[in-house]
């Protein structure tokens, strides 16, 4: 492979705010409280999330880019941010209906949506931070 045929990884960060509660409807209130603690609060709680989306590929010879970052930004905003920002993940987000909105489940659903929309390059990795101490990473496996 020639030097200009190297696989590179490019990342876009987006931010959103959302509320949720961790709650299993098949459990009693006490079971939910015992397992999820204050995260099962009936009044919900919110986070300022950071979403990192990494696409890999070989830079196009004419543009020097794996993917146009303006296009990646547009895809992320239209497919994820506009649907999730300042929303209640349990109640307002169609792609989370019937799914416990843990950070692990959120990232898998985001991957599923973005993977179908990215055609220049290949979705390689996404990272979702929930707090400064808690984040999850996913490679689509």
C-alpha cells in the first residue's frame, strides 16, 4: 500500500443534554431503587453528554479527506442530536422506546443509526461521556 493509501481515523465531537432514569418496568420500585439507586429517581436526572464519532478510511486523492467533516457533522446532528438534545430519553426519543436508557444501551442505538448513514469511510468507534468520570466506548461488535 502506498503512503497515500494509509488508513486514517478522524473524529467529530458533538454535545447534547438529556434526562433519563434507569428503571426496569418488570421490577418493583424497591428493586429498581436497590439496583439503580438515585439513578432510578421518578423525577429523572440529566447529563451533559459528549459524543465522539470516529470514521476510518483512506483519504480521497482529490480531497485529501476520508469524510467531509461538514457532512459528518450534518449526519450526527440530523440523525442523533436533533432527536435527543434536551429530551427525556425514556419518554421522548423514538429510538430508545422500550430500552432502558443506560449509557451502554444509548451508545449501541446511536451506532446502529450512524452506521447506516455513513457512506464515505467506515464508522470505526464511538465514545459517549455521561460525566467526567463515566464514559462508554463502542466498536460495533
